């Protein structure tokens, strides 16, 4: 993936009060206080019915240190590590046995649903937004570049089961177990699906920027390179899945050692895939998925045990991404792209996500009430925010626009993604629990019937 950039030109604001001028003891005190604050804010977020990660994001925005002296490389490394760990954990959560009876529907919803949602949202953003994303301009007279619109949409393809399940905690008795299992499976599988679709659009976008050769030839070359990376990543992921089983069966003697195995396998897997020409993100997900569906010699040392030891790290990763965005993004920078962000959020929640669920209703084992809840549970989380760095970097070099306009569009594109995630977590997060109660009211609490 191309190098990641700081959001909204943050590094330009670094000054005398940068992080390097603060004693390390004060830094540790500050970091400790912030993470303790996230624990407190999590508790209050769940109590008022919003996803916990939205509360963390709000905490970062309230503190909003806009003078952090963080280099591009540091942000790049952080988000690469974060995405790799999130995808590895998503693979571990891809338990095929948990959705027996509706595996075909789950696969279609997680893969085809992401594609349909991305296309519909991309068309909506293209039709609604102005050329630089600063206003609403319905029609085709003054539109955002099509490639930029689809990059933004592809960024928002994956759902976050953690955010959904955190707000459903109070109403679990009103939700059929199979719906919860589907939501968790969909979220685990659509992370790599969204990443692959995003990579496809990014490759086509970069190819379209190259004016030296014809677009068809460049698109074919880009597609060939992408397929090679995906194929290599798949094979490497499978190999490391079996290596992890061999390691656990041969060397692990208690559960405490599983954390070392999991972190080591994930990091070696990602690094090996890079040097072997594959996609590291695909390989770590495939490794996690194989680990989740293999059998081990010791029944107490299995994928569920690995999930348990990795869960704190996965939670820490999500919290860190949201906290970093809140700390580095200046709220005033979001004002120009607020109309486009509102329109994109409405298109995602009211059009793209529901249609992507309805398209597969003919093979769905769920009734209409359950399908309504599934359609409304498409909360977005850390992955879209992490991918937004790549969107900003790619759009900032768009040759069809003047450099100033390209920079403005790049900044507003990341702002649109940020606004969509906030509004999605806020409005859908608050309304999910009441919707569950309303849908289950005429029937037994355990099912929508």
C-alpha cells in the first residue's frame, strides 16, 4: 500500500510545544491518563447507548492536541500494524461452524454486500458532491471525480462487530442468537473483502492518473499485479495457518504462551508476505481464518483461547486508532466537507446498506424483521479511518486537478470519511437498541418471529 499521510496536514502545525520538548515522564503520565479516560468514557458511552469507540473519539476531539510532532513514517507504521492486527483477529473470528445453516447467505452478504454497498455509495457521492467535496451539487454538471468518489466509498465498506455488539449488550435477550452470529461473521469476513475492493479501486485510480499509456493497458497491468499479490497472500496465509497449528501442537504447554505465538505468527506472516510479493493483509487474515477452523491436539489450546488472549490487544488497537484521530484532527477542518459528509452518511445508512441486504433476501434464512435489524446494524469502525490515510495520499496527486484543488479534495475526502463514521456510530448506534425492542415487542423476547 502507498505511504500513509497525517490527516489534514497535522505535521505542519508542529511547533515549539511539540512532543519532543516534553519530558518522557510527562509523556507517560499523559498517555496513562488518556487511556484511563478511555475506560471511563467507555462506561458512560455504553450507559447512554452509543458505541464505546465513539466515546473514545469524542474524548480525543475534546483534548485535541493539534501540535503533536508525529512523522509520516510513525503514522504509517502505526496504521500498518493496526490493520494487520485487526485483520488477523478478524480471521480468528471467522468460525464457519458458528453459522451452519446460513453459510452461503453469510458469505454473499459479507462479500457481495460490500461490493454492492460500495458501488451504490460511490455513485451517491459522485452525484451529490461538488468537485472538491466542499458543497452539495446534485447532478452531473459539477461532480467529484468518479475515482475519488469510489475510493471514499470503498473506504467505508467494512462493518465493525465490536461497535454493534457493544450497543446490543443491553438488549441481547431481544435478539435471536443466529442474528448475532451472522453479524459477527459478516464483520469478520467483510474486513478483507472491503480491503480487496479498496485495493482494486486504488489500483484503477492510480492507473488512471498515469497519462503516458492507455488506461486499458494500465488497468490490465494494475489488475494483474493486484491478483498476483492476492494470490500470493492467500498461499502464504494458508502456509502460516498450518505452521501456527504445528507450533501450537509442538511447543505450547499453557494458554499464557498463546499470546507469544499469535503475535509472532501475525508479524512474521505479514513481513514474509511483503518480501515474497504478496498482500500482507490478505495473508494475516487467511492465517487467522485457518487457525479458527483447524483442530489442535490439546482441546484447551485452540482458536478460542487465542481470541481470548488477543482480545485486549485488538481492543487497544481500535481505541488507539480512534484516539489518534480525535487527537490529531482539528474540528474546524471538518466544516467545509460537512454537507457532503452528511449526504454520504445518509446514503450509506438509508440506501446503500439496506439495498445490499435486500439483494440477497431471496436466499436469506432470516425473516423480514430480522433482515431490517441486520440492515441497520452496519456500523463502521476503525478500518475505514485507517484506510482514509491512503485515500488522502492518493487523491492529493490527482493530475486532472490543479494542485491546490487536489489538496483540498484530498483533505475533504478524509473529512467525509470521518464524518460518515461519526454519524453512522451516533445515529445508528443510538437507535439499534430501541429498534430491537420495537421489532421483538409483538413476539417472544428471544426472537423476532
